[in-house]
C-alpha cells in the first residue's frame, strides 16, 4: 500500500464531498439546514470541546438559545449522550422571515469517552449558551503512583 494513504482521511473527504453536493439541493428560502437531520445532527450539534486531567473529563458544548428544560444529559458506561430541542421563535409567521439561518428541531449527540466515568458524580451546568459537563473518572481509570524502591 501507499505509505501516506489513510482510509479515515479518504472517508472524511468523501463525507465532505457528499455534504457539499447535498447542500446544492437545499431550498434557497426556508432555512433548510442539514445540522438537524437525523444522523447528521448527531455528529455536528452541539459543537464540543473535550479535555481531561487526572481527575475528570470535561465537555463544553456550545448550545446557545436552548431552554434548559429541553436538555437531557445521560451517561452509561463510557458513553455520554446529550439530547435537546431548539424551538423556533414563537409569534413569528414563517412568511414574515426575510432570512432564517438558525436551525431548529430536536438533536442528539453521543460521545464515546476514553476513560471510565463515575456515573454517580457527573455534574452539568448551563450558562450563557454553554453546557459544561464534568465527568469524574472512576478510581480504576485514575493514574496510580508507583513507589520506587532504592536498594
């Protein structure tokens, strides 16, 4: 095989090309957005930053304009799932819009975590459009300090 060839890079390029072609079929009015299509939204909304230290994994999900009552966060094993619904503006008739770029609808995003999580200690906070989820690592996933004996 070729030394620099990667099937994952090729699949990502194919996905981007398919997305580009499908965007050409979007109606020019009405604000159709692929972000909230089933299967597509699970990969793209909300946008996330994920980082960790020795104690916990932290997920910051950018989700402005959501009613916190529509957000559901669940953890099972090493899988985090965020579900919710971005409701349309109330009181505005669709024919009144000149432009509609903010998609609405239900979304689901699932993330496989690389560490075992203590499901009983997970915390979630929503402020200023940012959902911050703190997932403490299970004791078995934390690094162990090994004493070195000197002879």
